[in-house]
């Protein structure tokens, strides 16, 4: 395979959304009208408070029964998986809104609730820069959107390098998802702390307070997740059940975030090339896909992450409002000719993600072979992605 010349990574300030048309303005007016007419606050309400309490109790109950309960092996497996799902639920429905500033009105309250991420092993400080700034501003723009996360084994965007092993990525990606929390907990946050960089993108170097919060969160997490279980049980007994929790958490988080952006229905752009002139709102809608909007259980559990279009347009609105806002967004997109995509079910979204991974991993046929195939069939040669 011929190697392409390496291109230097652009600075975030080099990427601009050049137009500000009527579409975004009309969206904001329509959503403001919705809140004015309903008399609701755009922040959390009783639905969010009840959900948060249920999920936190779910996590605490699963953990206490797993570590302290007198249960048999198969029950421990179920409790370990339950803890993984509950930890993902904290990420979806508590820390996510709080770190976006959409849970409470006050900054301190949001930061306190956002610390829930630190308590389950992450860093709210690092996450706000990685997700709120780089992902939300430069959605599906490589290499600025660090949530695309390609590496030596995985290719999520057309401009990322293709390697022979990737023809099987749609098969082995699930195993990598299952272990990714380990890197997040033990390596990534510390590396970002010392380098003040996230996947080649500079971030503000944290002050003493942020460093102390990060280290405190890691200490508390390691205490409940590692030290206490090993103190109470043999290590050989802890490890397999911990593996179930880690795999459940990793698969749930990774798959959910992939379904909204790493699919063939979403647009991808390369910051090192030409990006179409468009307003920010149009960019968000065309690089993002909703899914399973009618599934009430998923809507409750995923914290609005299946309404990613609405979340990207209005990240400071609490996710309990997204189902209502989705109708407004879809109608406004239709009126302005902006493509709005929503997969009808979780199954359809998963199938789309697998197709995209398979397509991106497929080897590129030599030009002569592609041309010969097109000539024989009387059809144009298939344009391989990337």
C-alpha cells in the first residue's frame, strides 16, 4: 500500500464555521418558545431527581451485595453485571448533564454532581475538555474530535490510517470495548494530567485545585473498586467478577457513544483539508444520528444519548426535555432542508455501526482491479471509504 505523506495536525482555532444562517436562529426561537409556553425550566426537574436517586441507589445496592452479601457465584455474576450497567447509568444520566451545566442552575452544584464521574474512576476535569470542548465543537472533524478515537487497531473515520488487520475490526472491536475502562482509569487521565494534551490537542494545564480533585477521585475510586474487595476476598475470586463489571461498563459506554457518530449516515470531515462552509448547527445535525427515539426504557436509561442531535444543539438543556425537542428539531430541519437522521431502533443503529466498521476496514482494491471490475459489470467501481 502506498504511504500518504504525513500532515501536521491543525490547531483548533484554524477551524471555523463560516456562516450563521436562519436555521440556528429559528431552532433557538422554537425551543425558547417551547419552554415559555410550557412554563418548564430547561434544567433538571423531578424526573431527573428521581432518576438520579434510582441509579445511584442501584449502583450502591449492587456493589454492597456483591462485596458484602452472602451470595453464590451465579448471583455474583449478575450483581457484577448490574454494577457495570449502574456505573454506565451514572455516566449517562448524572455526570453527563452535570458536566455540561444542564443539571442545576449553579456552577458549584453542577461541578459537585459532575464529580460523580471521578467517583466511578474518570476525571470530570479532563472529560469536560475532551468531550464538551473538542467533541462538541468539532464533531466528527478529525483529528480535533478526540471522541473518534482511532488507533493502531481501529479506524472510525475515513481519514484515519488503514491497516490490514482492520478488515476484521468489526469482529474484534467488542473485545477492545470491553477492556477500554482499564486504560481510562489507570493510564489516560494521568497521561493527560502530565502532558496537558488529549490525543495531540492542547488543553489548559490544571491548577492545584483541579489536580487535587482528580487525585482524590482516583483515590476514592481505587479504594472502593480495588482495595476493599481485595481486603475482604481472595484476589482470585475478585478478578473474574471485576472483569464482568469492567466488560459490562466498557461495552455499554462505548457502543452507546459510537451509535450516534460512527455510522455511515453521519458526515465526517478532516480539519487538514477543506471543510464545507456551513453554520455550526447544520454541522451538528449532519454529523450526528439519533436512534430508538420511541423506546421509553432506552430513553430513560441512556440519559438522552439516543437524542444526540438535540443534545449537540442544546447541550445546556437537561436531557429529560429531548424527546419533546426532537419534534421541534426535526420540523425545523425539514423546513430548512437540513438532513436529519434517526435510526428507528437500537438494532438498526447497531447494524449501521457494524456496517461502517466493516466498510472502513475493507482493503482498497488496486485501481486497475477496480476499473476491470467496473468494466465487466457495466457499473461504476465501488468507491471505498477513505
